[in-house]
C-alpha cells in the first residue's frame, strides 16, 4: 500500500527535484542531505529516517549520491 508521501529525495544537495514536485502539488518527505541537517552516518539519524520511511511509506524514493 502506498502511504502518505509521493516523493522522497536523498543526497540531492539543493533538493531541486523536491521543489519541482512540490510545485506540482506532490507530498514530499524532507530533503535528506547534510546541508538540510541530516547526517546518515549518525545512527540516530538512520533510526529517524527508518521510522519515517515505515510511517509514511513513500511511493517513490530518489537518490543522487555524489560518489
């Protein structure tokens, strides 16, 4: 079952795709980048993101890591 989020963006620097989705009235999760306060190396942030994922069950996850 699809949940409360239409779109959720990880490692996206400015979150431009999230902003474009919001302009189209899609419900988006928080932009997950260090610039937006998320440090996925921290276990506490990992747990928060896992809980949010389970609660909101996003229809689409988008990741654009800088490798």
